[in-house]
């Protein structure tokens, strides 16, 4: 049986999770509507991946609090800040939205970059490895017409 290998993409020592009120604006969530002074949880975030999936692992004092599998639409940026995101958590038929906040803008950038890097490695651009032969074959001719104006 093959052992699954997890790769650590990012470790952030202090992140915050918030209650997210129901969506009021149809184009997205706003962190200013959360109670930013009172997070419901704080701890570390470790972003890991295996061959097929990416995971957000929220832990505190080495105890796993929440593990979220990242699929399309699971992590969305908010409209009013680059440090906050909405994370969709699903367990069976139940679904909840949590606000994810970072202390520093650089941490949120690293978070976004780690998710982008994972997506890029999952869907690599396929390059045709056969070199394209653009040379003229024997007996082939090219006719070039130049329309030059005389001065």
C-alpha cells in the first residue's frame, strides 16, 4: 500500500477565525461587517497538499481544530481588505462560512500565493516536446513580395 505524502506549503503562526453574518451584498462578503475585535478562534494555519488536494489545517497548541479541503469556491477574498478571506466549511449536508484573518498583509499574500502555486502544479501547462520544424524542405520555395515606394 502506497503511503500518502503531505507537503507543507505554508505555516502561519497566528491567524483568526470569525463568525460571518449572512451575505447582504450579492457580489461578496465584507470583513467590516464581522466583529473583528472578537474572533471565535485563534491559532496557527498550516497549508498542506498531497498529489491531488490542498488542505487548510487550523490548530492550536498542536491540537487540530479544523481541516478544510480546498476546492473551487472554498476560499474567497473579501471586498474590503486584502488580509481577510471567507472559508466555506462543509460537513455532510451542513455548510458554514468562516472569516479568516491574518495579522499582516504579507501573510495573506503568502497564503494566496501558496494556493495559486498548488493550482498551478495541479494544472501544468503542457508544452509540446516535439520541436517544430520550420526549415524549408528540398525543392521548396518562398516568394516574398515587397511593396516599396520609390522616393
